[in-house]
C-alpha cells in the first residue's frame, strides 16, 4: 500500500474538472456572491478569491495530508443506501446520463461506467507486459476452489475490452513530473473535450461473473489498510504477480482519492483476471475513458461509486481539488475576459467593414445605373437614327424583298403581367402574323413566346401551304413553296423564366442563341421588326439585331397608350368622344368630376370608370345614376329649363343640383358602383384603390338601348401616311364591356365617315411621334333627342391587335382584299389552268370567275377548359366528322388558329361566308357542336362559348329585323340600307351621322 507521501502520489495532480452547469461569472460578481457550501479547502479557495483568506496554502495542504492518514474508524463511511441517496440529490446528472444497471446480476454490482471527462484526469502509470496469474502450490485450495478458478479463466476472455495481452505492444515505463498550472490548463482542455462524450458508456458490454468474490477487500478514503485480513489473504493468494497488481491498485487508489470516494469494495478475482488479460494496460486501449471503464469494472459497488463521481463538484473535494478548482475558475474568467476584449476590438473593424461594403455597394449600384442609362440612351438614339432611315426608304422597302421579324410582345406593367393567367399563351394569340408571306416578297421570322409542339408546327406548315390550292380552287393541288419563307423561333430563356410572366421582348433579350440565329437569317437582307405593346427591351433587341423597329418609342407609348392619353389624342384630332374627365388621381377629383358631369349631362344614365393602364375591359367599373335620391328632383329642374337652356345657362342655375349630387356621390359609389370584371377586381374598394394609384378617366355610357362598338386597325407609316388595315364590329360578352370577337367588314358606320375619323386620329398620332400599328375603338348609337347617329371615339391602343392578326389569316384563306374605304371584303376569282395544244410548251391561260364578296366572323381566344383533354389530332377528326372545315373551292368555311401545345385551353376560330348572317350562323353552330363534343353533363368546364352564342343570337335577331324593315320601307335607298348596323334595331341613314 502506498502512503500519502509516496513518490507515486506526488506525481499525481488533477487539473481537469467537470462543470455540468457552470456559467461564466466575472470575478467581481463572484466576490460579491454568497460563500459556497464547500469543504474546508474549497471554502478557503473562495475566501482567497474574495480577498478574505486567513490560512496559508501550506497549512491547507497539511490539513489535507493529515486527513488522508486518519483512521477508518474516525471517518464517515457512506455505503449502501447512503450512497444511493447521495447519488440522487439535487444537482446530479441528468436522467439520461445515469448508467443502467444489469438486470441479470442480482448479487453482483453492475459494471460502473465512469465519465470520460472526469476520469481522464487520473494519471495512471504505464503497466508492464501482463503475466499469467500463478497460484502457490501450497495454497491449500480444495477442488471447488480450483473449479471456480477454471470458470473464472474461461470467462475472462469475455470480460476483456480492447486488445488482448498478446496484441499489446511493449513500451517503456515513464514517470510524469508534477503538473504545473499550464499543464493543468491543458488537462482542463482535455476535460472540455471529454464532456462532449459525457454519455453513459456501455457498461453492460463487460460481463460480470455470477459467483461471489472469494477475495474481496475494501478501500476506505482512497487508502488500503495493509493489515486488513481480506487484503492480506488477497495478497497472499496472488503473490507471484503482485508487481502488476500493485500498479493497478495504485491507479485505483489515486482515482478514489481524486474523487473523495469514502468506500469502495474491490473484487480480487476480477482484478487479477484483468491484469492477466492486460485489460488495464491503458496504452493498449483506445484512450483514458476505456481504461478507466475497465478500472472501475473491478469494483463490486461500482454503481454507487459512479453516482458519487458524477455529482457536480465531487472532483474538487478530492486530492488536488483546490488546484483544479482554481485552474477551472481562472480558465473561465480568462476565457470570458479574452472573448469580451476580442469582441470589443472587433467591433470597430466590423463597423468599418460594414461602412466600406455599403459604400462599395452604393458605388457599384450607381455605376450600374449610369451604365444602364447610357446603354438605354444609346439604344434610343440608334432607334431614332434607324427610324429616320426607315422613313426615307419605306416605299422602296415595301416594294422589294424584305424580312419581317414579328415579336408579339405584350409590354404590360409587372403588376398586370403577374395578374394575367396564361400570359405566355396570351402573347401567342397572333399567330396570324405568319400570313404576311402571302406577299411573295416577304419572309417572316416569328418569335413564339411558348414552346410549340410538332403538331402545331405541322398544322401551320400545312395551312400556309394551301395558297396554291386556294388560288386554283383545287384541294388536291400540291403545297405551295411559300411555307419555306417563314421561320418560327422560340427563345431559350423561356426555360429559365417560365414562371416570371416576362414579356417576349425581355425573353428574347436574354436569349443570345436565338438572337444569333436571327442575325444569320437576316444577314444581307432588308429587314425590320414589328413588336406588340411597346416595351423598353424591344429597343435593346432591335439594337442587338441592328434593324429598325416599326413602332413607337416606349416613353411616347407610355404617355399616349393609356385611357387618358387616348382622350388627349382624340381631343387634338377633333373627333367626338364621350363626356368625361381624365387624369383622375384623388377622391376629391373623382367626386367633384362625377358630380359636375352628372349635372351637365342629365341624359346620361350610366357612368364608366376606367383605369389608365388596364386593357381588354379588365379595369372598367360602372355606376347607374338612377340610385340617386335627388335624381327625381334634378330631372324636374332639368325639364323646367329644357335641354338647350340647361346647357347654355349660367353655372348659378346648375349649382344647386351639383351641390346635391356632390353630397350623395360618395354614398352612391360606395353602395352601387360595380366592377365589370369581378375576376380582376372583386369589389369597388379594390377597384378604387388601383384606380387612384394608376389614374383613370370618368366616361359616359351612350344614352341608348342599342349600341354598337367597332374596332379599326391603322398603320401610321414612317413616311407619315395613314392606312386602314382592318375594321370590324365587335361581339361583346355578358357585361357589354369586354370584346370577345368581331365581324369583318364593319357595317355600322358610313365608310366615308369612318375614313374621315380614322384619318384625323392617324394624323394626330403622327404629329406626336406615334408610328406603326394602332387600333381605335369607336361606338355608334342613335341620339334619343334627335335620332341622329352619333360616333364616339372611346379608346386607343398602340400596337399590333388580335383583330389585325386574324384579318391577315382571313385574307390569306380568301385570297381577297379588304377595302376599308368601302367596307367590302372581296374574294379574288379562282384561277384555272387551261393547257394549250402543245402539251410540253407549258403555256397556261387564266380563266377567272366573277368576284364575290365575303363576310367573316372571328374570335381570337375561345376559352374552354375541356379542350385540354383532347389532342389536336382528335379535335380535327371530330370537326371533320361534324362537317366543320374549309372549302378551298368555295372559299368559305371554318379555319382554326392554334395557340400552344401544352395547355390547349384556348384557340382562335374564323368563319367565312357569302353573307353576314351565314357567317354568324356557322360560327354559333361550330361553338355549339364543339361544346357538346368535348363536354359531359357533369363536366361542362369553364368557357366563354355560351356568352358568345347568346351575343350572336341577339345580333342575328337584329340583322333579320333590319332586313325586314329595309324591304318594307322602299323609300330608303339601297345604298343606305347596306350601311345600317345589323346590331341596332333602328333606322337611320349614314348621311345623318356626325
């Protein structure tokens, strides 16, 4: 047994501590806190840190040394239940860290698992190579003892962990010097590393013999009584290998001293077996944790010892606890102080970095903005230079071979693009642009905003190849070579921005491969680009391709492409337009403007509110004035003065009525104003919010029960000339404010009056640098006061329209011409080949039939969700079975315009007939048949077929009524009767229109 002052005990010093919940407390706060309930040496240490130390460290060490040599009888021995109660006191290990006991061993304590962090501080001297345990021959053991020994030898292989004795390498025996404070810090770092794996080790993996130990002995307060009978009997039994066993006992005593374990019971046979199998050779093991685990496995009360060792602060009650606590406290405080000083030192550096990065970011953003501004300014200058060149050579370009690059882009605002469902398909509703190749000098490059499948490409290739068959009136004629004069390209950026709802111009701008291919196709040719709704990126694309753009520059288009901008153009052109106010941005302007308009125009029963930036009837709301409480009184005042006197009277006469209106207008709008398209704006409050943010106009609805709207497409050439390209009467939906189709040519207004209005509007646009394609919406009705036809200009759209695209398809399928000056669509005569007598001479003579007039009904976007369930091949077979098709010989029938290959929810349809009534009937019949074929009683789908059929039926009824009236009234000239609107059940001559 080693004494307290032996050389081995002097070499041992513990510096690695276990702090399960140890906050970082500054030294000043520690001094101000209450004294800790600790043993005497720890209380001295706390008083030393607080500045109230009374004893010297030498005295403390002497007391500790003397306490080790006290007799067992004078010590407080904690055994059995006492240890159990002590292990479960407050502040112990968490529940999940307590070791599990072995249920199979009732008489033998389970193998104790030590903490790798706590136990790693125990310095164990290296062991020599293990030797076999040999007993003395004169030990006097009986046969039962020999059998027990053999049983223990058989099971010792199962008890061994790590390498066996034969696998352990030989090594030198090294003595470590006493550790210093620095080495204590190093041990403390090892302790911190050990805390990371402070989980119960697998104590069950160490098998424990079922038999009770024959040679147990007791270790009290870390000391072994050499005179104890049990220890003497154990020493006598294993005297031949006592050297190795003594080294293991030294390690065990040192560990028990470090953790102030009062009592430990050692199983002698297990200790000898471990030494024989070299299980206590820590160098041969994987580390201190495994070695100490095996060291604790020789204890019979290892569970109690483990619970005691795992208690917080237990390490500081044992040998070297004073120095370990000091090292731990100093380490924590120094770490906290160094970390705080480091953070304080880094704070100015961080601030400087943030300021520097902000300045650099600001400088880079400023440089980027300047670069973008310079780039856009350069693109605008190049656009203007090319526009001047295009204007100078326009006549030559239109008469020579040329290439037209069609980019059907809708340059709406981001809010509009994101709110439109199927925006990519909406941009591709103008596939009729391909029909420009009917001119033999034209080649078309069409940029598609959607990915077109092989079925759609084949359809348009076959459709455009019918020109020869249509010209000859023979469906068996070979396909025309004109199909080789068009190219459809799809930008590769669609794959990367498929969910962004970007306009086609932006997609093409970020598609370098497509731009390069277009450059190769137009190299050495005269070319120009036609866009859609102008966007800033169209200038970038045109500049990249180095071609002129037939369109308005974005700033001008943004100014005059709104509802308010259109009214400015109409006002400068001197054409009639509805009474109204524009550039409304505040509630005060809205209320005062509406009250003033209602006072001045008492004959108007409905007022419209239109958002400047919206298109297609989306941003329109209406309110009926019949809901005014003072309406009856105001009508009496109006009747008392008369219409003429009311308009010419002084403001004082109308002022009382206006004041009454102004008081009731807020309540009227809040209660009775309704958006026309509730899918975009569900309530008046939502509509009003966008109306005031974007700006808008107040406009009168025509005071008539029969109103006809029409659209005229104009081309303002770069040279300044204005041409009418298309004109048609609109087909409207249920709301009456949304266009769903049209009939071509128009038959509502006298052609001369229409030409005069359009020419004035075109000249006004030309004076304001508006160039290219534009469309004008007009409304005509009979004035109830004098029964004269009135024509109002209500809207102006800058860009290529859907009606114009379908008109191009109509002209190709009829091989005819649309004369907007006379409002007639004439199909060219069929050319027949008559071979001469000399067969191989190739001489042909043309036999022409008489010129025939045609009428067409077209719709650019028929919506039906059930169309997506049918492939195009099946759809055309179904149409063929139902007799829906086109007769190339008679040049009448039905033609479809396909938009995409993926969704297939929308398509365009064109019906051509010899008269308007036949075209309308064919169109309605086709809609009914298609709806019945693709729908089931329980799956009608979302569609606009029914609304369109209902509108066509109303138009047919009016057309029949007008024809009956024209036959009855012989006094009306035939020419005048042809100009009557089929949409109005009234009689009026176009000469009376204004």
